[in-house]
C-alpha cells in the first residue's frame, strides 16, 4: 500500500474504532518518521503518535496498541504506535530528548 490518503484514512478509522471500543478518547493521531518525511523504503513501518485525552494505563495501552497493530497488519501495514496523554505531550513536546519533539514538528495529522 502506498502513502495515499486512503492509507491514512484506514489508519485513522482503525485507531478511532479500536479506541472507541476500549473507551479511550483520542485527541490527535500523528504520522511521523520516514512515512511522514517521504523517505520510507519498501517494508518500512508506519510510526504513529496517538494522543489521548487522559493517561492510559500500561496494561490497557498494551492491549490497545496490540489490537490496532493486529487489525492493520491484516491490511498489510506494519505499525509502531506510541501512546501519550495530551497533558504529558504538552509537558514534553519541546524537549529534544523525547521522540515527541520530532513527531510534533515533522509529523502529519492523520
């Protein structure tokens, strides 16, 4: 699958549906990394930052990201998913030590 709007819509819809099913409120979904920069190669994964309204506990986060990965893998998409609350992102977004810095600056809203 290419980096078309169709793929981004598929990612968006899948993330929103899984989050809704699990009671997680999504604030924003950001595509970052090589797919966002246009430097991906064949087989590159899709990196997304999932910004949530509230903190998602570790166990629920593992289940949430696992379900998103599983559904998108069936469509041929390998995903790397980071989950962060909007509060935590706001606190860390300007710190170059965190990947959030780059995801926010170089990313594309999905």
